[in-house]
C-alpha cells in the first residue's frame, strides 16, 4: 500500500506562473454526434490558478475536462498539460493529477475508509492519510459505514477528498459543490482555496455563479462548445458596470432615500457633496454588474 501521512492536505511548492495547461483550437465531436461538442477552444491555465469553466449543462465543459484528463481521444487541435498531450503521458500522468467527477463512483459495499485505502493503494507516490481527509469534510464518524448507505451529499464529499489522495499538482473538479448543503459547500470551497494557496492548479467546471466568483482567478464563459468570454470575475463585471454610485441617506423627516451619482467627478459633484454634508448617509454602493447578468449579456443565455 502507498505511504500515508497524517495531514489533510500536503503543501506543494509554488514555482511561479508557468502554464500547466495549454489548449489551442480544440474541437471535438462525439462518434455518434452530428455537431461538435467543443468548437475551436483556446485557453491556458497557469500554475497555482483556480480556472473555472462556467456554463449551462451541455455547454461542453465536461467534454473539455475529459479531453484534458485523457478519457477522450480523437480531438482536433493542440492540448498540452505540462508540455505534453495527456494521452501520451501514460500512468505517470495519473500519479500527478486528481479527478473529482460530478457523479459519485465508489464501491458501494465498501466503507468510506476502505474506499480511500483501496484507491490510495493504486498510487506509487506517497498519499494523504485517509482519515485526515474524511475528518476535513465531516465524514470521520461515517468512516466505517458502507458507502451504499451514504446520502448524495456524503458521496460527493467522499468523491472530492478521493481526488486529493495522491497530493496532486493539478486537480480537475466537476461541479464540486453540487448537492451540498451550505455548511459542507463552505468546507469544500475552503479546501479548494487552500489548494490554490499551496501552489496547486485547479481546473473546475461549474454552473454556480457564486462558486465561480468566490474561488476562480479566471473564468471562461462556455456556451454551445465555445468560449464566449474569458477573464477574472472582477474584470468581467467591471467591463459591464455602470460608472455610478448609489447613496442611501436619511431625508429631512427621517425616511430612507437614495440617489445615483456619476462616479467620474464625484469630488466636485455639488449634489453629492450636499448629501454628504447635510444628510445622514447610510450606505454608498458602486453600481457593479452582477456576474450572472454579465453572462446573459455576453452569451445571450442563462445558466438554467
């Protein structure tokens, strides 16, 4: 059995911003398909980056991920991970990556601990302590329970930590918070943020705006197999935000009122200065675009 260490996640040294993933003109059509599931995609992912593929079901997110993992062949274009095509790397590739699929695929008659111990035994590299991982996601008390008795959320958490067993340098996550209640989703998000802080690279597909905005350094908006926009969540929102601020303040009778003012020239705006000097200001907010609104504007589609 592979070696283990009693830690939840082991740090990996960060080595800068070199590209881990490079994709150019990627196109893929399923054998029985008539239209490409992925169309001329080009993007790169830097080391230590959380990169998000954001889009509705059927957009091509999971197909792209499967190509990067090496599960699908026959794609056109260039796909390189650490400078080589995934399917050319052999077993060495799978010692360095972790994969968490959206749908759980455990041995249902084995316990949670037995599942992790079995998968750990398949690696030739040192692995994490399975109990420490189970403890991180609140499954330690169910460690000796057969997985067939787990709820969907419990199975999702087990799938997530299984992807971390081999201390991967690159982690592929497919909808990592789907089916989780807010508390457990928070735990998983915190662990993903830790991976980034440790210099690991995360490629994540999601249709959750909240998850993408909170975790991703950059996101690609994917619709109909194409990338419609790619940038950091902040830049995507700022590019489509109104350059105005909304000030909420108390009127003369104590009622709550609000007014919008141009962001440019705020320091010399007489109406704004009057409000600031003569009224009790309750809040000041920039009119930043919502990421969901940006997605709809850019793609003409919603995530539902």
